């Protein structure tokens, strides 16, 4: 059953610039969706529409049975859809980690006892329990992003949208955050929509949507999407690292032709 759907969605920032043009898509409950595309393709606009931050010019968005264009539904929709943005510093509001995580539930009017339980749940989910009394300013970029995610999780959303949430992190930080997100999806059943330009983050998704100039250009599993190598490169995106290395090795005759998405698959191919 679709927990989120969009029908013929259109949005423009001005008359000359169409950000989204006729987007129709659906996301099933518990799915891990990746949205990729070049800069300006409409990815972040889509995230803001799903959360009700922006209102579409035309089209329909349904979130867990609620119409997103209905102002009366916005409060409930923002409880159901949590968004983690690129810069964690823009989402951290308190001087102590536990106060930051409590900010969302407090604004929703959650009772004090339950807020404590939600803080415990959220910090445990992102592996940051020991930093409960710490100052966010003393944390690394990856740790700050974990706290930003915990703050969203404390609202207990059904859908977690990550809008380029790892863009400011180093490879180790990105890997840590990706591990947290996969765990939330598999163990907590959180529906995940990951907007990213790091192709390694796409491999774990159930389905991928490729945006190009405000339209859905491709959709399919990661393996299906990365078969379209020439198109992916033509819109300014890269292949996963393992796929790129494999293609070079194949060109030099050092590796048999095949599909190599992960390091494990590449190593297996090299050992044959």
C-alpha cells in the first residue's frame, strides 16, 4: 500500500524556471527509495513538497491518506514526514543534545514522560546515547548529523526524507549515516526517501527515481538504473565506484564483462 503518492505534480520558482513538471510516483510503506539527478533537476523541491514546506502549483500529493494541499492536514503531515537537510547546524537548536532531540516532541505537545522515552529511543537508534549531555558544538560533522536525524526520529515520523544529508560529510561520516538509515529502515520499518548524488548510497535502495529537468527520466532497481551507464553519465552523474573501476578493468581486458555494483561483486569477479 502506498504511504506517499504524487500525481502530475508541477512547481515553478518563477515563470521562466520549472522545477518539477508532471511528476507522478508512489512510495510503498517500508520502502527505501533513492532519488538522484543533476543539480537543479528538482530533487530538493520534491522533498519540500512532500513535507508541505512548499505547495504545488498543480497536482496532488497524498501522505498516509492525507491531502498535502489541504492546510488543515499540514500539521499531521509534518508529524508523519520528517526531513533531514544537508547542513546539521541548521537543524540543531539547543545547547545540550537531549534538549535538541526533545525540541520536536515538545512542540507537538507530547507529555514529558513520553518525551524522555522518545529521546532514549532516538539516541539509541542513531548510536549516540553516550552524548546525551554533550554540547552539539563539540561533535564531529557525522555526529551532528546523527543528532539531527535523532531529532527527526523523536517526532516518530512514518517517512524519513534525507535531502543530501551526507553531502557535507567525509566518506567515513557518510558510511556511518548510511548504516544508521539502513538499520532504521530494516529494523524500525521507517520508510526512507534518500535524495543524494553519492551513488554508493543508491545501491542499498529498493527502487531509484532519476530526475532530469523536473521530470522522472528513469525508475527501477539500482541494478536496472546503473545498466543505463551512458545515460547516467550524460546527465552529469557518476557510476558507483565499483562499477567505474570494473568498467576500466574490462576495457583493459583484466576483468570479464558483468554487472559490478558493490566492492564484494568486484572482488568476486577479480578472483575468478
